[in-house]
C-alpha cells in the first residue's frame, strides 16, 4: 500500500526559533515500512501546500495520515484533508498525534474528509489500521475513533528500541534547527512521564507510563545522524543522567576520542565526540541542559548551564532518579 504521512506547516515561532524534524512521524513511518508498505513523508514546515497537492495527485497514496500535535494546526489539517478527499475518493485519510488524541470526535465532526482519528502512539496502531482498512473494518483497531464507534483503548509501544526514525524519508534535513543549533537533528531517549503536573498534558496522554530506550540503541541511532547537532526531545529528565552514563560505556563509533562526561551535583551533561552540540529542553520547573563542545580550543570541554526554578521532587538526589 502507498502511504503518505504529512506534517502540517510551521507555527509563527517556529519560523524564528525552531523547526524540528517530525521525529514521531518518522518513527511511525519506520513501523509502517517494516510492515511492507511504500512510505513517503512530506513536511509542510519546509514544503508548500502546492507540493502537497502535486504529490497527492501524482503518487495517488492509498492511505494519507496527518500528524496533529498542536491545536493551532487543526484548521490547516482539516482543509488539507478535505482537499485531498476530492482527489482520493477511495483512500484512507486519517489523523493522529498528541492534540488529535484529545479532540478526535470534534475533528470528525468538522471534517467529512477524515475517515478516522488514531489516538495514542502510532507505531503499533498504524500498521493495524492499514491492515484493517484492507479488510473493510476499522473499529477493532486500538485507539481508533470513527463515526461508527471507537476501538479498544490505545496501546503503548513496549519496546522503544524496535523502530528507529526513518530519517531517510525526511527531505531537506538541513532545514531543521533550534536556536543556534543549525542544522539540528532530534532524538528520543525516553518516553512518557510518571508525574502529574497540572500545566502538562503529557502524563494524561501516556497514562503516567515511563519507558526508556537502551543505551546501545541510542548509540546506534546517534551514529546514523548526519547533522552536527542533536536535540533530545524527552518530556521528562528522569533517566537522562543514567542513560548518558551508559551511553558513554556503549558508544563505539570508531572514533579515537572518547565521549566526555561532566557531572555536577544534580544533573549530568555530556557531549559525544561526533557532535558539535547536544541539547535537551525540558519544562521550566525542572531543568534546562545545554551541551556545547569548545570550538575555540578544539577540545571536548563542556559549557553547561543548570537552572533549577523550583523545589520540585526532581530536585532531589540523582540517586533517586530511575
């Protein structure tokens, strides 16, 4: 089956401060490709709506999935879904992502062009959705919401090492950046969060689960990244410290220089020799880490900043971190 995944266009601030690669969509694309489908990704942060309609008309995807992580992108996605429906009468058109999971019914109500919304994580559910579409029924897929009813509760991906992001499907990768990290790739060490901060919806999306990739898998994923900078997208900092320590031990890139680890009292910052910069941004009530290799001396020294802004549980001894 020909499957096209589309990330919506940029929000205002992303034109100025950041434009991150669609990491979640790349991981879902990897799972769908592993199931035997032909997959393409189109990121409208970089490409235009004209590019979208040209690809839809020429390639004729049999399934079209929209990533919807921000409510501000809802009008654009609904308009694109309606426009695509006029060209793809018999194709499956669906949406998924963080925000889509919370407003699935409203999306279907306002957009006749959408066949369904897939709630929760997409790596396991999307291949099942495509298989069910071929069989004629969707309501048995975990996390699916259709006009005819809802499927079982969404399932979480048990093994984060299973699907590496399909970065090869994202074109013009040098367009991705965050601040001065330009160009910049993204990577995921962990997923979910066990806390229940009132300002955050991550714990409601993940059900307060918390899963970690293994250090060897992270090292292999990092080794595949061509960009000189990498941004860690994790929601929670709980195991970044321990992951970095294990990563140092497991890193086998073939370079002679070993990773350098700096250990302040409450956190850990690291730079892997192949990267100019590694950064991780977390909610302001926890911490912000930045890693920067010294370019003036050519050494692997680390410049770091730690900004605790609250006396939350995350300020406790690192020994208590999972």
